[in-house]
C-alpha cells in the first residue's frame, strides 16, 4: 500500500501550475481594455502594462503598422490583442471600434482615452483648422469613445474610463490656447462621466501628466530629455488607478516632471 501511494503521488503532475499562480498574482487577469492612441508613447506603454498584468487589449489608432506592432508584442506575452484602425474624431469609427471589441471579447472593463494631437501658436496665429483638429481629437474623441461604451458599461454593472488630459489641463501657458482648451475640457467631462456612471458601478478618472518623452513632445519642444517623465511612468499611474479595490477611487491624478 505504501508503494502504491508513493507511485500515485509521483504520477500527479501540474504542468500549468506556474501559469495559474502567475495569473492569480496578476492584477487584470481576464479583463479587457481598450486603449486609444495605442501605437506609441503613453498609449503603447499603457497597453503593454495592461497585458503584463493579464488583460486582453484592444488597440485603437490611425496608424495600422504601429498598433499591429504593439499587438504582436502583446501576443508574444501570451495575451490576446485586437488592433482596430480608428480615427476617434469620427463617430462611426469610434462606435465600430467599440462594437468590434464587444464582438471579440464579450465585454470591456477599461477604456483609456489617450489619443491626442497638439499644435502650439499664440492666439493671433492659431489657425481655425488647427483649432478644429485639436478639439476634434483631444475632446470630441474622448466624448465619442465614451459615448460608444458608456451604456454598455452601465448595463454590465462595472467599468473604468481613464481620460488622459495634461498638466496643460490644469494651468494655462503661452501658445497653448487650443491645447489647453481641449485638455481643460477633458477634466470637466471626466467629472461628469464619473458622476453619471457612479450609480451603475462605472468609474471615471483623469490623468494630468506634465512633460513626457513622447514623439509628440519631441516634435514640438527642444527639451533636456533626461528631465522628462517617461511614457511608462504614466502607464504605471493609469495601472494604479484601474486596479484600486472597489471601495477606493481616485478621480484625478496629476503627475509632474520635478526636474523641469
């Protein structure tokens, strides 16, 4: 009898035990997240951070090659990724992107509205077409993606929407007229989203990072790059917000680059 028990113990194998333990330790296991502007910068870093914590990720941006590259990284990490070319300023494309996410995964737990553009000029030199573009992407895009998913999140009884504003959404600066207008508005819209979603278990948070080392920043500024925050720093903050327990909620988070 003793020999039989020893053999039985020896024969029991758990080939997936390490994976199961790893999954249990992850903060977003079995969750689904949409990230806009996911091809580079803060969006890419956030999508990869979510995937490392067990989430499947829907990647939305206009540049197909960029979101496909991020999708490949996520798949190599063992998670599912769906890349959806999307212009968030177009209602039909925002709605189609959200529909594809639900068709593929059956739910969405997190939406990160990160897509953004910027053109800096003093007020007398702001072109109307530049103003319209900035408002369309930075503000209208947040509204359209939120509108496309909000009722679905309320119906499922949970969800977290994180909007990426900016330090320029808290303080005005010269040449930032259009950009500040869009980012201040995102802060206010987030507060409304949170107030309307709260009775249904849906949270909304806004992140206001200072200068971050992204392509957008490099294209517009000549910075000492050693003093800038990195996209991964903002991604870590967003990850913290969406992984707080249900009893806790941070509606607004400001991140500064202290060396600037």
